[in-house]
């Protein structure tokens, strides 16, 4: 679902991503699996919230660094528009401030999915971490060429080394 109108200006310098889902690499994990990373969701003013660990939701500073990718959504697809978006992001954050982090089943992607379910984004309450992992990969844009390199270069070096080892052993 692509935005139908400009619903907030992205400010890359200040890491402000209104109505966006943002993503950044996780060292080591993303180096081996480049589509696996850390996810957050921004308010209508662009302030990022991310489930950063057990009982902690970060605000305005992602736990694994600045966003490298973003997926801009449209508040027209939210029950309650902009205020519905902000209420859902806030409520999801409050819920996750009382949760234990689990890498495989209750993580940063789950936090974002909860926000989208609460706001009924696109008329749906069936958002989940797997669906979001695929959609952020498909719909996102890199914030810069350097962000693209930050995401993919470690993986390419890893693959290169593995190929060298296989060829020369």
C-alpha cells in the first residue's frame, strides 16, 4: 500500500520519519542474513519508537543505530487518521514496555505489528512479524547509498570469504 498523498515530510538529517516503519541492521545477525534487522515505527511527527529489549521501548533513538530503510504508510488507511496513528503507536509502546523481549516470537517486529493492528491499518487486524518482515523488504527505500552499503557490504564480504575458502580448500 503506497501513500496517496504527502502526509509528513521526512527529515533524514534529524531521523524524522512521519507515518513510517523504519529498519536498521543488527550487527552479526544482518551480516549473515541481510533481510533480518531491527524495526521501529514513527509517530505522525516522525519520532521513532522501537521495542529495544525487555520492558523497554526506545523513543527517538533506535537501539541498533540510525534507520537505513523506511516504508512510508498513509494515515488515510488508519482508523482515526493521524490521531489514530499516534494513539496506536503510543498504546503499542505502553503494551511492550511491560513485555519480555523474545527474538523469535515477541520482538520489535511484533511491536510494530501491534501498532498496525490497533490502528487497523488498511482495515486489517492481521498484521504480524513475518508479514512485516516481507513487506518492509519489498516496500522500503534506503535512506542513502551509504545505508544500502551498511546493510549489504558485510554480507557480501562474508559470501566472498566463504567462496574463497571453498575454492581454495
